């Protein structure tokens, strides 16, 4: 499987401001002067040596992740604003001729997880087939509502692509078989109005996507007493929106602190944890600060073998 991150910001799109861009630029140029960069040839290695918060921006688009199975089929998880660029990529292939078949899965219907769909170009091309998978019986209605008068000039049902809806019934407790060797299962999460985690399994590898969820010590303990959906993942992309202090101030808001996210990964024997759904009010500097504190927390816990990363738009993982 190949997993790619197209949108990692939580709640609402948060592009880099001009002030933040200028500040990054100033700091980079000062470092370049300190390192006495003199030739164009030295630029690439200089850029590689920059700390994360200067090397790039963590990203401003809201949640969207793609999973490409080993057969090459693409599955889109959530349609935050990041899906706009997935659409642009797909329009370079069969979707431009109306010959595309696109699989989209939804964790829930909060705006930051569906708001990119009106700007997903393949829906406007007749012939393209969109397969929507969702645990919600009203999925169709939710997508139609956000593109209704007077909120958007086109209606969703009026767009010329073909739309199919498939209900993933959580009560069935059986994974759905998407391809001969690709299984997907879901798990309900603590979040206002609900949300579901998705688990993809192929060739003995496990990828779990769990955005918009509020894990607490109590929930982790309760889960340890039964079969744990999250155990032994090779890659877990997990909501880590808040600092621990903010999580205490925002109990029941439905998001996890990076500290608790590390506890989750350590408890569940996760190989790689990617912290996502970044708080829109946090700058790149603050996100990096939180990331370093998360690494320190893992070290203090002792014996944590999990590799911990902060989600960055454009990141790709191969399993
Ligand atoms: Zn969200
Ligand atoms: Zn949400």
C-alpha cells in the first residue's frame, strides 16, 4: 500500500500568512549568511539541513488521505480541501475523458472532511463513476446539503458524474473485502456526532486512519480489556490536535492531545505514529515545539519503539 497525505490541518483551512512567510524567509536567509553559502550548488544541501519548521510548512489544507493498494487502485479517505489537488491529479488520467472510477470513504461529515468535494473536478465530467463508502445512512443527503442554494452555484445531484453509495455497516463486525487481498474495517470513535476509524489490511501490513477522536487514559484502559482494533498497526495516522493543557480545557470537543496520542501508540504496539489534524491556531513553530515535546514524552515513558512523525502535506508512506 502507498499512503499519501493531501490535507493535515484540522477544523478549517489555514494557509501560511504573509507574516509567517516573511519570518521564515528572514530566518532562512540569516542561517544562509551564517553558513556562508556562496554558490547555487550549495543550496540543496543547505535546505536539507534546515529544521522542519523552516524547511517547509506543515500544511493548510483540511483532511484528505489517499491509499493506493498494491493493484494500483486508489481510495480517498475524506474530502477536506486537500481533495482538490487529488482531483487535479486524477484529471491528468482517465477522469478527464469521463472514464474514471473513484472510491471515496468518509470518517464523518463535519465540514473540514467534506468541504473540498465541490472543488473536486472529476465530479463535473460525465462518465466518471464515484463510489462513496460511508458508515452513515444519510451520506448522500449530507453531500447534497453542502452544495445547495444559496451556498454553492451548482447542486451536487446536478453534477453529471455517476454516484453510487455503499453503506459500511459497523454492526456487521466483518471487514469489507475491496479487492482479493485488501480488507477494510471501521471502528466508532469518541467525537461530537461520531466519527469512524478505518483500518486497511493488505499483504500482512496494517494502516489505520483515526482522525477526529478524543482518546483518554480511561478509553485506552477500557480498550485493552477487549480485542483491540488498533493493535500492531504498521502505520497509525492519529488525531493529535491539542497540547495536553488545551485538551484539559476542551474536554468533549472530540480531539486528542499529542501526549495522549503517544500513549495510544505505545500501548498498541504501533510501528509508526503520524500525528495529524493540526490545530488551525497553531503556527509551524508551535507544531514543531509540540512535536519535540511528544518525542520527549515518548522518551520519558521508556521502552517506546514507535517511530513518531508530524503529518506534513505531501508525505508518502510505503507499506
Ligand atoms: Zn476534523
Ligand atoms: Zn469532526
